[in-house]
C-alpha cells in the first residue's frame, strides 16, 4: 500500500469485533489487507452506513473514497489495526463491538487544492488541461502523481 512497508495480515489468534461507521459524506470502500499485503475489497459504505466485522488484532484495514481513491482515516491514521475483543466494554461494563469511525483525513491547504483540481479536470483532457493551468510546475507534477496513483487503484 502507499507507504506502509510490510503491512499485511499475520497470524489469526486474538479476535476483534468491530463496527465500521462511515462518518463522511462520501461512499467509502473498505479493504482488508491480506497475508500477501494485497488489498481485498470487503464492502462499500454509503454516507452514514455501518458494517459489523469479525476480524483479528493482526489484520489491518484500509479505507478509500470510492470516487477519488483518496485514503480515508480512522483515529487520524490511514490504517486501522483492531484492538483485542476483551478491551471493548460498553457503558454498563458488558463486552461490545468497538465502534470505528471512518473520517475524512486532515489535509494541508495545498493537498485540498490539488484534490479539488483533480475532481474538476476530466481524465481524458487532463494532460493538456494541466499544462494550461497557471500554477507552479511543482504543483502540476504533484497533480500528475496523484492522478497516476488514483488510476493504479482502480
């Protein structure tokens, strides 16, 4: 995955019971990272939707905007590593599923602008359109990298 070296599922010993909640206004794809470090599509959550997952502590999960491919976060991190089942109690002291809220990542102003530009420029016209923008070359380069990464994930 992006910059996570050796991020993959490992042994399946300690269970975890989670409830993924999409708190964004976007459709979000939920992925399990398998034993070979491959993203396995688990489900797609519409805005406000949720899904129950039985998983393991050593099984990473990742989340992407269905349209843009941008990584969504959990607890301000791009990857979620489940917590052991025996640490999840509700307010009455009973064991419960851990609620995991998927949220929009905190981004810099530059990153926000780049994502907005990509959303406005049609892919088939992108090469010419990016050259015509009156912005620094370094930003055009960053846009091209983001578009390439987005295309790879489709």
